[in-house]
C-alpha cells in the first residue's frame, strides 16, 4: 500500500476513534477550529475592505 494512503487511513481511524470515545472533547475541538476559521475570515474581509476604502468593523 502507498504510504500516503496508509497515513490518510490512520488519520481517519484516529478521528473516528476520538469521535466515538470522546464526543464532548471532539465537539469542543471542532468549535475551537471553527472559531479560528471565523476569525481568519473576518480578518481577511477587514483587510480587503481596507484596501478598497470601505473599512467597516465586522460586528
């Protein structure tokens, strides 16, 4: 088997294991990651708006 396939399979198995054995901690981790993505998207939007002179704060 290809090494890349083995690593992807192992990662998927680990994620499934954690979701099944620790669902509350997994949900917290997902919420944290989604929060980071939201903050990053808001920062990019603010940057683009400031480039075009329409900088308004995101509430």
